[in-house]
């Protein structure tokens, strides 16, 4: 309930108040909804009795006389003509969900002001109060500059493509000129397409803010909705059980009614170590949770808390000893499927109920596809429906622990907002990582993917789902906002009320049944219901399909990171992870649900943004072309770029500096350093010649039936020596890998081409003006390849580039030069 003026009305009425049709129909005693003045000005909704007008900014519409009034001169009741006129302004709800053109912000719920006017004995009493502010949103100031720059840059792109096309059609008379012109045209067309898709993130970027302290004014703490938490793990050797346990303990200790939290852990590895670790965690939780509440601990991951600097006392020492003892006791115990804690029975040492803690190891069969993580999440979605069926579902990676106990309250600031909730699928928090070195040499923070792009998406239909840190409304998994798709078993429906204890035989029997490997056969799970199948990147595909169905999402980015996870500290692990993502993205890009076709038809500009992700691996084409072709031409004395004195030289300069400058500016405005930006663009080049290139190749080979896809879990185990080199910002090569070969080839070829060009200029036989851009490009690539040169020549530690890789790369670089010289140049 919310207090409005001198009376109390249900929160559900707020959604009706914001609808013009609700104003005409929803008359309630004591409320007078049909007799109110509604004004939308700088994001504020005002409702006042006894006045009949609609304001949008400074503009005014006459609403007319309320129904049932006769002989008044105020006008007509809202009819079709008024509704037609209102379409010019947009309805109240659209006005609230749009950004005002003057750069102002709007708030949801909180800045609605309601004035209730009563007549008392000929006197008029007016009482005005402000309802509770739960969230606000503000557009970024650079939006208009982005749009202007996009228009200018687009003109430059078309000019360059026109030049390439003209050269290809009218000036390419030889095989050499034709090959060069065609290669540059294809590379620049890919870059132009990817740049165009990026603009979808820059047209309406917004920042949001939440006010969780005001939730108590909306509802009572013990009336919060239930929360089911899904944690997935698969390999106890790459994902240590203690890390998974710490993640579970951190969310069990949320500032949330513990009896309404249920933790479901999916262990696809069926590991005895993981099971036993959680059995021990269940015991430790009865001490850890009361300790967190008593000490008001913010870092509720035990490992993170005990590793940080805190004031120590005997109680803290005792808890730490219990934690260390728990780590030591992990032994080999085998049992599949077990309820470890039940909130209605298990209590902590202070007598408070504990959260439900359920371990699930789903049934698998060689004859049934288990769909990797998406299959595990759907199994948890069904199992949780039989046991707790909470309306809110939080998905977490096993290493992504909670860093803020108020995180679910921030999510509720959007879920409780009547203007957002009807179409809200999920609230996405950014992925943040601990242990990142100063300049993030592997770009492990994924600044653009996890922060910059979601800010841009948030001004459209909301951010994409990134696999972890997302609070879902369970209803979103069962059809679009207007069409509910019922599961075959009624107990799996999101509106089903669980009335039996989770340990009851009937509940456990049903849970085992829906977790079976054959349950999904001949059902809509994975296609119309639940997390979606069809791609290795189930998070991207699920979020994409939900947005196509009409659902929305919001991006919650508080100052204190909501979650912290482990980032790869090994170059090869990072590249393998990116290759897996590349294959999964291409599966969507070339499917019947391709964002370029299906996505743009369904979502417009939002579909363009999803196209950017889907075609990420295509960056390998221009990076490969510009990493080898100009250098081979330089070694053969062939000029392929305009001279310094030609007008096209300035076009190339503008396109290069414009793209890099905008990226750098966005990084700086979001609080990052030059060093992090530099490493981000360096890793982009490295991925283009390794992860993206191999992902592209493996996807098309698999499409031809030549190879099979595999799923490798990214290791969360960190070697001490490797960790030391990472902290010193030294690249880790160490283990031989085919993915190191192309980047080493590029490093070698660019070194020799730059050296040869410089030598020719010193000797006075080179064309300085004609080869300046080729020299500049080779030098730029060389600077980015410095860690590779260092790993080849200057290092002797275990992380240096293996000699085998260096030899193979050198031979292939020579073979490429010899072949190009013989056949083309």
C-alpha cells in the first residue's frame, strides 16, 4: 500500500492512473480518477481533483467533464477525438518512459505528485504528498554529439567505399590491382557495417539510479517476493568447489527475508567434491549469516571478507577458524540430488530461518542432448518451480559472488515500478571482476560489452542478458507479455503456489521427474519456454529472443559493484573463451533468427545492436587484411594508399582518428585510463587474428560436417607463478597453441616490412609520400605487438612464447611472402 494524500490506495492503482483509458473508466470512490488534472512536465506526473486537463510539458489538452456530470461547460468526456489528439503527445506512460528533449531526467513512481481535493462545508482542502522515488533515469549529455558525429562519419564512409568501387570497376586492369582493390573494399565494407551497428548504442544512452532505502515505503520487508537463485558449475577442477560455495554463501546472506531465498546449485559434473562442499557450507551458513547481520558486513563472500583488511576480534577469529576448517574438511562423498537446507525447518544459531539450499545434478544420457548451460538452467527452472516457484529468478556464474547485500533491493526498485513491470523480463547488473591488474592487459573487464553497450541499449528496450547477474521475472520465460504459454505440467506454471514442504516425497518425486534427461522431448522447452537453445552463447540468444517477443529489460549499474567474478589471467584461456563465444554468435547470425533480418524487423534499432554482437567474429576479415596486405605490398615496393599530398589521405586520417578517438573518449568519460583503453584495442586486434579467425573457421567447417563443436569450461584456477607475472603485466604464452601462430606471423611480417621501408627511405630509393600510410600502419601494428617481440626475444620465464610457435610462424610468414610475391606482386 502507498499513502497518497490523506487516504491509502493499493499500489496496483498506479498503473491505471498512468493510462488515459484508465482515467476514463476507473472511477473509484474517494479517488476521483475521472476528475483529475494530469500534467507531464520534466518527468513529473501531477494529478489534481476538480480540473479536467492534460498537460505535456507546457502544452495543454482539455479532457472534459467526467462521466455522470451534466450541464457543465467543461467539455466532453474523453472520446475518440481526444484520444486521437493525445496520440500527438503520446500517452502518459510513453511520456514517462521517454527522455525529454532538453536533456532532463525523469523518475518513476517517486516524483509522481498526487493532490486530493475535498469539499468540507463550503471550504476546499488540498493535500499534496510525494510518493516514493524508486528509480530515476537520465540521458547522457554526449548523445547529440554522437548523432552529429555519426552523420559526418557516415558521409566519410560512403566516400571511401565509392572510391574503392570506382577503383575496382574502372582502374583495376591487372590481377595485382584487382586483388588489392577487392580486398580493401571487402575489409572496409565489414568495418563500415560493424561501425554502423555500433551506432545503435550511441543514439539513446542513459544512466539510471535506484533508491532501495525507499522500498519500505512501498511494501513491508517481510512481504518481498520470493527469490530463486540459480548457480551453475560443471568441472570441479576448473571451477573449484570452494569458489562455488563462496558464491552461494554471499547470496544466502542478502539483506532479504532469508525464508524467501532459495539457492539451487546445478552441478553438471556430478562432482562428489562439490556436493560435500555444499553440505559443509550448509553447516557454516548457520554461523556466517548471523555474523554478517550483527557486524553489518558488506563483503558477504567469506573468502573476500577474510582476505581484506578489517578490524579483528575474538568473534571474527572464531568465524575465520570455522571457515578455514570447512575448507580442509572437503572429502570424497557421492550422492546425486539433495536438499541441504530447508527454510521452513533449518535455523541459524540465533534462531532465524535459513535459505533453502538445493543441490541438483541432472540426469544425462548419450542419446539425449543436454544443451550445456542452457539445459542446466532450464532444469533448475523446472526443479525450482516444484519446490519454491519464486516470481523472481537470479542467475549467477559459479564464480560471480555478491559484493553488495542490497543488490536484490535495487532490482526491486524496477520490478515494483508499475510503469516498467508489465513488460519487464529482467534487470541486468554489469559483470565486474576482481584481481584485474592495473592496465587490464587482456581487456578482461570487457568494458564495452558489460558497461558501455548496455548503457546504450538501456535507452532502447534495455540491455542484453550477459549470462550472470540478472534478476528475471519468472513469467518472462513463458511466452510474450500478452500471450502466456502454459507448460504441460501445471506445477511448472509461474503462478502455481507451492503448498507442500520441499522435502515431501511428492515434491522430490516431481523434481526428479522434471530434471530427467528425457523430460524436454516433445515440449516447447528451449524454443518457446525457458532459456533458449540453438547457440553456445545461450545468454545472448535468450536475451535476444525475449526482446524480440516484446519484453524489456533495465540496466542497474550502482557505484558499488553488485557482483565480482574471476577473469582469465592466462592469454590462452581468454582466447579459447572468445573462440567459443564467436562460434555461438555465428550460430545466431546465420540462423533464421538472424538479427540482421528477424531482429531488425522485430525491434528496429535494437536489432541493429544485436547484429553487432552476432557478427563480432567478422572483425577477423578487416584485421587480417590490414595486418598482412599493406605490409606485403610494402615489401614489394607497391603503393596501395593515397599519397600525403592527395585529398584522400585526409579521408583515411579522419576515419582512423575519428573511430579511435570516439572509442577513447567513451572510455575516459566512463572513468577508465589510457592504459586500459590501449590494451582494449590491442586485444581486439589479437582476437581478430586468433579467436575470431579460428571461431569463423570452426563454425563453417562444422556447418559442412567436417568438425564437431565442443564446450570447454574456462579455468578459474590460478597458478602462483602465473599470477605473479600477470600482476607484473607480462603476457602469458607458455603453452603452445595454434592460435598464437597468426598473431606471431603478423608481428614478424610487420617488423620486416617496417624495417625494409625505413631502410629504403634512408637509402633514398623509397617513395616516402606514397608509402607513408603503409609505414604508419606497420609501425602501429608493431607497437601493439611489443608483448610478442618481448616473449620471443627478451624473456626466459615459463610464460615466454614457445620456440615451436615462433619457428612455425616464421616459416608461414616467409611462405606467405614468397607466394604473394610470385603470384600477385
